[in-house]
C-alpha cells in the first residue's frame, strides 16, 4: 500500500467560504474526506495537512522523506513566489504532483508562473476539486501503484 501526503497551502482552510465563484462551495474537510476514501479504493493511504505558514509546509515536506511514497500538493499562493518551498521539494527524493483548483494560467498575470512546477512530476490545474483525484491517480501511476 502506497502512503501519500496531501499538503494544502494558505487560505485553503477557507474553501467553501472564500471566493466560491472561483473555488466552489465544497470545504477542505469535504475534499480531505472524499480523497481519503478515494485513496482507499486505490489501495493507498492518505494523510492530510494544511497550513497558512510557509515554514510549517517546508517542515512537512522535509518530514515526508522516508515516511511517504509521494506528495500531492496545492501550494496555493506560495506557488508563485516560494523559492523556499521549491527548494524543499528539490531537496527530497519524494515525488510531488502540484494541483490547483482554478486554472492559474487564465487568472491574474502574477498567477501564471509556478516556481514549484519545475521540481514536480506534473501539474494539474483548472479542474476544480476533481483535480485532487486526478493528482492522486497520477501519483500512484508514477509510483507503479494501481490507478483506476
């Protein structure tokens, strides 16, 4: 059984309340519950972590080494400027899939660039919360696990 860590960055704790016209009305708790159940159907275990603090996210990335087979991560606003998170990912052997609920490439100009993407195995954007399931499936496929 593959063990995956889901990391959600700043403001994602406000899902369902924050800009529902962009992010929808589903809460982060709903996303985590649904994805945890979905992981089980793929013979995987999922642990969830969310923080609004860059250092806490970096610590979670570092601590994933030797503990998790992969990371699915929505770095949120840190996507566009956190070289520290980028370097944390580059400094571990655990593969990472980047996920975004909205299409960052069609939004404000500053959102078009991800400093995280070059150190991930891939990026899924703009498919709403369904993208989390696709990211998990992509990670398991990458790891040689079963993805339906």
